[in-house]
């Protein structure tokens, strides 16, 4: 997915101009490091909130992170892919809202693994997941699954000049439109027209009536 153009809303109450989305993109477009932690917020099956720190990177308009399949966040995402991601970037704090999905195709895995290696994590693709000699202390043993986070809405508050507070909203991604299209089979059940078949089944009664005349 390529970068999408958001609709911008100025939330600042002190007269500062709206912040450009390019400021967030610039701050995100750095190799992942141990000093940069993103926090994924998800929902447990019983409705309680959950938050976990992850290493993530920005690539091609999306955020990418990994998780052990046994981790609570991965199990939450399997039930409800809607999550938040928050991070303190250079000069600006950002909260993202959106949805995430697991990535399994080899070319994408290889491409994102290369980006993680730029930040010093010697990750390799193994099947449909990642392995490495080490990861975060709480990450659990490999393999680790890769997740793509698609941004729906983002909120940014700048801590340095130029100051400001801004919301960015994005049009639905193409993957969302495909999921809507997948619901179309319901219309086919209407096309069977069971009512018409019932009408046809009454025709023999009419023929019997004609024979009595």
C-alpha cells in the first residue's frame, strides 16, 4: 500500500496552524531502534483493555510490528483486529487508530525483514514468520508473526516549534472494500425466488379444475 492523503482537521486552541502529515511521515521514516517504542492497544475477549510495547517501523504508508502467536496482543488481534498504536516521535507525539492483519506472503516478509535489519535486528524469514537470535525480553521464543497496521485516523501533538494539535483521517484502504464486497453472496439467496416456485406448484390444481368443467 502506498501513502494515502488524509483529511486534516486543526484541533489546536491557541491559534497554531494545522500540522502537515508530512511531519509525522518524516519522523516515522527512520530505521527502528531500541530507543523507539510503540505501544499497541487492543481489547481482550472479555472487553478489558490491553497495552504492549513493540518495536515497529513505517513502510509504504503502513506500520509493521511482530508478535509471538502466544502473546496476549496476538490473541486479542485474532478476535478483534481494531487496535491503537501510540508513540513519542522526535518533536511530536502521535496516536494511531486502525486495524491490523497478519502478513504471510514471502515477498512482503522479506521486504520488511530487510527494513528491520537496517535497525540492527538480524531477523530472517522462516516459513511465514520471523526468527532471530534474540528479540525483546518479553517477546517469547521464535517464530514471531508479522502484522501490518493500516491507519484510519491519527492524532498528533507537537512538543516543539512549530506547535500544534491535528487530526488526520484517511479513506478506507482497498482491503476494506474487498471485505465489503465479500458480503455480496447474500444477494444471491434472494435471486432464488422461492415464492415463485410455490406459485408454480399450484398450477396442477388449476389443471384439475379445468378437467371438471
